[in-house]
């Protein structure tokens, strides 16, 4: 949970002190003022604010969580209003929800390395004496560095782009994002995060961009065998010639609810039905075809995804929902009816005749 304070603008450019809690489904903006506040916000309203750390925030699709109340304090009456934001966009500028400004969506998820298990991208050479002299000379050219008998080398092979595919959502790219320190007496290391990005053919509104990320995440849920929890998205937003990266806090992000009953077990790379490293052609083909049919099969897949997020729970409602998934699939998703051959029909007719007599 992250709690921040700042000034937020209401109708008429009125600035009001507020406390913003960023905590997923428990996110809340609490506005406080000595003067009377509005009784509520219009459905789907947006609120902009400047936090005390000078970050600019835009709260999108807001809902009044608690009507205006007033409390007496030592300085008089204090009015409060609580607002729940579905999306919180944070960066160096505000955004307009109606503007098509998102040029790229980027995120990572818990089990991304299980699908893209690029084992050889990073490594360590422990017996590095045959190579260490040349490397040290290249990095410390003007200094005399003493080299001992236990030299070690940690490396990244340098290939950033793992995979790229043209899909119905746009260009989907998977990349390594290594970070490192320059080294010192405390040692040196290379950390890495694998990110997934969507570059749509045309700029999107913030809400549309979130929908596309959600669509792709459902594919990764299926590929990894469990729901992926992604509370924050990064979006490249264009303003004229300039572009900057904003963080989008997703209040109703996909949430896995089964950590205490087995859902917290990480999938092993060897158990993945798809391999984004060694069988990339197959991975890209499945990804493209899955996304191409997703609009027609969305309702059934979304219902499955909700059940998928709660494994180990076999309720009556869950069984009925699972059965209904097949009923709402389009005709193109099921095999066409094939006429039975005489070899199949004839025994069936004889069997019915025997039972009837």
C-alpha cells in the first residue's frame, strides 16, 4: 500500500487537499476541506492532482465511495469526500481519458521467465584467468590492476529482443531489461526483468490500452497455468513530438485469490505447454491465432478465466459456469457436424432394434 498526499482539482479549478491511497481494490482518494465539498462526483468522472513530491496524477473513471460528511475539529468544521478511482495514471503530466495518446503498453508478470526461459542469456565464468587480463585492460585502461588466481566473470550475452510478433493487438515484443552496477568493494551483479510490450497500429485511449493488456494477460494465464497478478502497467504516452513513460495503477487488476491453498506454487519452465525461447515459431503461431479469435470467443474465455483464477474450488456455481462456457462458444469454435458413415449407423440401428424388442 502506498499513501500519498497533494492537491486535487474539482469543478471550477478548485484545489482541495487530498490523501491518495494506492492499494489495488482498496485504492481511495479522501478529500478534506474546511469549505463545503460537492455531494459526489458524476459517474466516470476524472480528477487530476499534484502530489507533494511533484508527481502529476490523473484518477480515471472515479466513483463516489462515501458521500460528503463533516466532522468538527479544533479549527472548526472539516468536510470530507471519498472517491474510488478505477485507474491512477502517474507521471510528469496529466492525461485526458478521451485522448488517443498511448503509443505502447508495457508490463511484466510473475511467471514470465517460465515461458521465456532464456537460460543462456546470462552466465558466470568461474575459471576466468585466461580472459580476465583482456577484460580488465579494457575497463581500467589507465590503472594497474592486480589480478589474482580466482578471477570470475559475470556476463550478459547482449541480445535484448527475445521475440516479436505481429498480432491482432499490434506488435507484441518480449525483451530482456538488464540492470547492473559498476562494481566496487561490495561486489557487482546483473539483475534482469523480462518485459512484454504491445505497440498498437494507432494510438489508444488509456482505457483501451488497459483492455488490450488484459486481453494478452488472459493468454499468459492459460500458458502459465495460473492467473498472473499485474497491478501496474507502463504506457508510453505521446504529446505532440514528445513521448514519456507513465505508470498506470490498475485498481481492479487481475488478482489470484488462492495463494493459501496451492495457487502460490510457481510453474516450472519444463512444464510449460509453450516455449517462447526454443520453439518460437510455434509460440508465435499459437499467440496470433488465439488473439485473432479472441473477440468472438471472449465471453467463454473470460468465464473460464474467472474459474481458472480459483483452482481447488469446486462449487455448484463453478460447475454450472464451466458447462455454460461451451454453450456460448461461437459455431466456428466447435467441429462441424459430420454425417455418420454406414459402418457407424448400422450397428446403432441394430442395437436400438434389439433393445426395443
